[in-house]
C-alpha cells in the first residue's frame, strides 16, 4: 500500500513569497489520536503585501479535516472576518514550540526568555502556567503576542483535551496579556483585577505600538488586547473540578492591577510580577506599596512559587529574598540621596547601583525604578 501523500500546509499553497514558518510542523500531535485545528493566513492590511503569518485559530478542533472546516465556516470569529484572511484551512494539530515543565501534579509552567521582546522570541518574555483539574483547565498569563498565546494553547492540548475554562491575567503588562486573544476564541472566561479593564484601555495604543515595533509586523499579526470579563474585587475561587484555584487582588505594588493565584492542592503560589527572579524588577506602581504587599504575601503558606519572570519555580517564602533585598536597597539609597539634597538626575545614576551584578537587564530597568522611587519618596 503506498504511503499517504501529506496534506500541504497553507504556506505550501500560499500564492506568494515563501514565508518563514511560525509553527513547528513536526510529528508531535495530540496524544492518542489525530486532531485537526483551524489555521488562517493573515496579512497586514496596510504596508508590504508579503507581510503575512499563518495563525492558529483555536475553537474549531475536530477529529477530521471536514469537521474542522465545517465548524470554521459556520462561525468564524469576528476578528478573523475583519482580518480578511487570504486563506483558511484545517490541518493536523502541530506540537507546541514552548516547553512546559510539570512542577507539581497537574501544574505546568513555561519559563519566558529573560530578555526584551524581539522578533526572535515574539514576546515570549514572561512565565506562563496552566493547571489541569478534573473538568477543565485554567491558564495563568498568556505571553506578549497572539503567536505566543497560540503556542501556549498547543502546549495545553499536548496534555489535555479538557475545556480551557478560564484565563487569569495576573496584571496589566503587555508581556503577560497580549496572548489572551488566542484563548478568547475558545470562549474562555478572561479573569482580571477590577482595575485591569481601565488600565488596558488607557495603555492599549502604547502597548500595541511598542510590542508591535519590537516584535515586527509578521510576528505580531493578529495580536489584540482582550479585556477581562470576570473581574476580581477582592477574592475569587475558580472550580476546575476537584480542584479550586484561589485568586486574590492586591493593593498597588508592582502595578495597580496585581493578582496572585494559589493552588491549595499542590501548595503552589503564582505570584505574577509581584515576584521577579534573575530578571531586574520593574516598578510601575509604588515602591512602598510593593514592599507592603510582599510583607503580607510572604506570610502566606505555600510550598513553592512561580514568579512572573525567572525561576520558573522557587521555594517559598525564601524565593522572595532577593527581591526584598533589592527593594530595600532602592528605598535606602533613595532616601539617602534625598536627604543629601542630590537632584533627581544625579541620584538616579547611584540609586540601587550595588545591586547591578545580581540582575539581568539591570541597566534597562533600574534607572526607571530609581526615578519612580525618588518621585515617590521625596514627599514622605
């Protein structure tokens, strides 16, 4: 019997320049059976006509190509219709390009690159996690572009076919939220701090422009901001079936929209950017507020913690020691500079300097932190 002829991908049939492949079309498929996923060739509606990307469109998976195509034709998502795709098709589900490690039973974590967003990482610069329950899966943070969100979706599907019921965004920064659109296609509930919708609306243009410029037009195609529909005013529990995740919002610290997630079953705490490891911390809220939040947070029992950057898993509460030290040095140096009468420009070059050897990207983030700390503490 002759070997079956492989079905051509959209890139193979695309009537234009050959595009850089964005998805790894290796031999890894969903375990135990073949599943087809929907894909669309989306192109920039302005600018060079050859700026295109083959995008995964979750929500139309089927055991055969015909079923997937039928579902896609019956109800394509509104964003895809607006994007006017050059071609749509259904193909065997590829494996994910993102590595997730199981750090506790049913808890999977991906280590984002400790780097700025760029074309090579497509915004994959923050940690992403998912937790599998008896009935559904919850994803915690989604990466810095739709493309990263698509790969996170494929990683979930390598482990489970259960519905992805919730996506929890730990705070407002683009490297954590811009992949959420891939999960919105599935109808997952997007969960965020009560301040998150306004924070995202206020920064939408700058986030999209900034990350779009860093990643480049091809890698960033299809990325859009999705506001949370399920808001957390204080605490919220998410039931995954025989597994509850506890979400808690915090006062302004790292940002104005910080939340943590706790899995009692494995004693795992997901701290978002309230905790940094290796990657230089970034203050976009309040230095004193962040110190106060950490004082409360380190008092909470947990066996391990997943930071927003670095790790990707640390012991708790000792995993916060380096960050607590950095924030203390920042505060002490700032107060000393203010007491000496040093102007902001001169002080910013010295504040926190002793911590330079302890953090990657220090020269990028510490000057910003020093400036914010000075303007906050000079009015104590």
